[in-house]
C-alpha cells in the first residue's frame, strides 16, 4: 500500500515508518525537520510540512494514497489542541484528495474502563491519569468526535501507558472498547497493531483498545 505517516519523527511514528517499510509498503513520512528522522530505506519518501492543521498542503500528501496513519500527539512545542485541529484538517484534506482510510492514535483514558477492568485500574489509575493529563485527553476525545462526524473510514487506537521497551511481538485488541490496564505496552507493539489492523474491515469507524497480551 501507499501510506502517509503523520508525526513520523515521534517515538511511535519512527517505529510505524520502519514497520511499514519492512512490510513492503511505500511510505511518505511527514516531518517538520527531516534531520530528525533516523529511518531510511527503499520505498521511503520524506515530506516536510510545517503545519499539520493546514488542509491545503496536507491534501497533496493524501492524494493517491491508500491510507494516512497519524502518530501525532501533543508536545511542548505544539501543546494540547493539535489532535482535534489536525483531525479537522485531515478530514478536509482527505475529501479533497479522494482518500478515505485513516488510523490515528488516541488514548485509553478517553473512554470508560472496560467491564473487566480491575478495582485498582477503575478506582485509581483512570481517575488519576485523567486528572493529571486532562487537557491531553480532552484533545484526544475531541479528535475522536471530529472523526466520528466525518465520512472517513477511521480507526482510533486507544493504548494505555506506552514504553520504549523492545517489542514483545504480540498484543491484544478489543474493537469498540478499551482493554484492561494491566501492564504497559511497548510502542513497537503499538506500531505493529497500527499496521496489522489497518486493512481490517471490522475496525473501520471504530475505537479499538490496544494493550499487552495476557501472560
């Protein structure tokens, strides 16, 4: 497939680009600063985009692509609010380019705890992280709402706590709900999930909880 990856220089974005190339996809990595992208390989194009909330230039990066994978997240430079704004731009850009598939990264605390969440997670973890990172999750929720109102075939992945640990090579996911917050998930496994779930019809226009596989 021909894929465009937003946020390609981020901790997860780099891994998504690498995994997509390893899987044989043609990848356009969208960056602010090409020097910050350490990934190289056949099939990789690098596009510089100063503002991911501007649908005009973004439309050109959606044209003739099979999907856009957004690894965007709030940073000290961009701050909360970028996810919803970027989603609005992506929706307009995709419509202009005739592209219909998008996979984005959201966060587990945006949604309610799953029915099988433990007492510790339900009573302590969810309330605590929601309070500490309120602006971040408000932005993620607004992004999901923008996508839900659109005509895109979107998927919003909701991982829990992410780490830079090596990939375990397996994960679990749940369509329409979060998975219990039993442990952290390596970003490398989230990258695997992003590519693995991209072609799945059942994930279109759905939130998908992602977490580590059960021991």
